[in-house]
C-alpha cells in the first residue's frame, strides 16, 4: 500500500519570522538608497513607454508599497508625468492595489499566529473584535491622515480582524491626499525638480485645508480607537 508523502507545512510563527526578516532587510536596503536620485530615473523610463506608461507606473507603485517605500515621490512624479486628473487616478489605483496586496500578505502569513497569541487573553480578543466592528471608520480616518505611516498600516490592518470589504472601502480616504500631492507634482514641471524638491513657494489654501483635515483625522482616529478599546474592556469586565 502506497503512502502519500506528507506535505511540509510551515508554522504561523515561522511564517511571521520570515515576514519580519524580509521587512527588516527591505527597510535597511531602502535606507541605503537615495530615493531622490533613482526614482526620477525610473520615472523617466516609465515616461518613455508611451501608452504602457500608466500600467508600468501602477505596477511600480504596487511593488513600492509592498516593500515599504514611501510613495510621496512617486505621487509627485505622477503629477509631472500625467497631470492632475490622470495622475491622481493612476496613483490611487496603484496605492490601493499595493495596500490590498500588503493586507493579504499580512493576513495570510501572520494573522493566524496573532489569533493564537490572543486566544487565551479575553481582553485582547474583546478589543480586536470591537475594532473590527468599526473597521471602515478606522481605516478611512487613518487614510485621511498624512502623519500615520501608510505602508506599515497596510500590514498592520492585515493582522487585525478588519474585514476586507471595510479595508478596501476605507482606501477611498486616500483620495484627498493623493490629489494634493499630484497637484504639487504637476507644479514642479519636470522630473529633475524632484531631486531638488522644486522651487520654494507658499502653500495654497487647498493644501492648508487638506493638511488640516489630515491632522484632525489623526487626532480623531487616536481618540476613537482608544474609546472603542476602553468600551470593549468595560463590557468584558461586566
């Protein structure tokens, strides 16, 4: 009688360790690079692709998001290459796809391990479930904030119980900030200005308003999550 070979399965803890190692190596590699030098070079290559340029830009944005590369320079570059309207669309698509990909990586690799760690801790379970119930509001508020780290949050939400639907819909909160950065990029005029940061100028009223909204969202989401957690713990104590 033949026996099927047992399929080797990696434990959630091992998967999480591998993910953390990859993230650390990626961050160290990124820190050793000068993004302001090589990103304009990449964007010039994208510009030369003609009708394929939007697809190439979206793919680059997805990869950059997965590897925790800050997207601000790419977003500014979108304004230079494609203008405000198309640049905003391509950036939003690339950022959303990258965010969703990172979300699934975090959820598939490490969520089971996280669930095991809090399985015997009823307080953590209560908070996790309470945050999940308010997932859309929390994701939307964090996306409105220019302060909270976009790339890291993608993986963090994957570790939570936030549903994919709430997470995906919450990505629409990126639109105001995306439009603002793309607009600024369109004012730079050329990719070379990305290296020098462009000429000094005062902020427009629209920029001030959008930044203010983002900062308010940062405070609101912090207080909101704290309130949700406290309420969940109080209910658990009853």
